[in-house]
């Protein structure tokens, strides 16, 4: 049987491919468990960046609704959010390395918000983002109500959430929802080149930058200034900072190891 997640190890980075293409990579429990375990393995220092994408013509269609055909009692969706979707978003945000998402096709429901939880999102020009929840009476989850207004503003967030209209990749880029829309044919080359580049950068510094940006959403300016001070103190102790300064002074390219202080 095909694995629901394909894991490919490269030098310094890991590529994770959601692999249920006949269901547009919708999540069942097996895929959740596989992805959680794979993300936990990327915490290893040897992995300095992660690339997430989908197999086939879709990125991810959110929850597999085939598993939600109701019998008599309604399901407790709060329990599955608590068990699977919330931990997934938390894992990605807490990972001390950049997570790139290559949205290769439609990203709907929790699939769209999974992409938004990643650090840098590239999307194929033909890809679409759909807050599909309202069509089945649900609420945007997996951080949708957090990420959308912060990325694109309240007016657009409300319309996308209430109307579930598809948002094309180019408009998503223009609105600031994602980093970049790229030609379909070059998506994976660009995404892999970007992830390879990130895997050679000062990993500890990027981890601290990620933590600072994560924290800024809930902080006052004062608290954020304190956070930056502490993060900078930690970054200043890393071998990569020393190497970066030396390389600059010696007018050569730095070689970063990603090692902690
Ligand atoms: O339940 C909980 O635990 C709570 C958490 C919820 C999180 C959520 O994500 S809720 C939202 C769930 N997702 C959706 O509502 C999206 C459903 N899918 C669609 O609306 C459409 O499929 C798309 C707009 C994403 C793509 O449309 P299109 O026309 O390109 O493809 P299609 O023909 O609809 O889908 C292709 C196949 O994938 C099809 O199967 P078939 O007919 O070829 O055998 C379709 O049934 C299947 N598929 C697509 N999405 C899902 C799915 N099967 C199960 N679950 C899906 N979510």
C-alpha cells in the first residue's frame, strides 16, 4: 500500500509530501500520525529546513469528509481538532527551522490553513486557496481565524471565510497571503532551491527570528523589544554569528553550520 506521507531526506533538509492524491491529500488519522511523526523527526539538528508539498493535482483538501459521514450521534469535532489539527499547527510554528510550503494545487479547508502556518509559502499559479468550511457549516480552523486577518486584513478575511470563494495564487500573493506565485512547471525546482538555501543559513538565528515573529502577534511593542533583546543575546553567542562577521571582514562567503552556541 502507498504511504500516506512520502519523506525524502536531502543534505540538510527534509521534503514531506502529502500522498493521498485520489482524495486531494485530505487528512485521515493515518496521514495526521505520519506527518506528526515526520515533523518530530525534523527536530534533529541534521535537518535545517523542511519542505511540505502534496502529490498529484491538489495540495490538501482538509479533513477527509469520507470519515465524517454521520451515523446517529454527531461527532465531537473539537476532539479531532484538539488531537490532530491544533498539534499540527503548533508543531510547525514551534519547529526551530524554516518550513517552506509548495502549494502545488488546490488548498481547501484545513489544507489552506496548514499552508498558512508554514513560514514561506510558494504556490503554483494554478493553485487556489479555499476557506471551504462555511460550505459545510464549519468554522475556519487550523489557525485560519488567526492567520487570515493578520495576513490580509479583516475585510478580506471575513469575505473569504463567509463566502468560501476560491482565491487564486496570484491574488493570494498580491494580497500578502503568500510569499510568491510561480509557474506550475517551476514550482518544485524553486521550492527545493529555496529550501536548500535556507538549510545553509544560520539555523539558530533563523529559529530565533521565527520565534520572535511568532511572539509578535500577541506582544506589545515593549514586550517585543525585550524579546528581541533576549533573542539577539542568544544569536550573538552562536558560532554562525562569529563566522558571519569574520566572513564579512575577510570579504568571503560564510560557511554556516547551524550549530547552537
Ligand atoms: O472533521 C474534523 O475533524 C474537523 C476539521 C475540519 C477541517 C476541514 O478541513 S473541514 C473542510 C473539509 N474540506 C472541504 O470541505 C473541501 C472538500 N472538497 C472540495 O470542496 C473540492 O474537492 C475542492 C474544491 C477541494 C476541489 O474540487 P475539484 O472539483 O477540483 O475536485 P473534486 O472532484 O471535488 O475532488 C477530487 C476527488 O477528491 C473526489 O473524489 P472522486 O469523486 O474522484 O472519487 C472528491 O470526493 C475527493 N475529495 C476532495 N476533497 C475531499 C475529498 N474526499 C474526501 N474529503 C475531502 N475533503
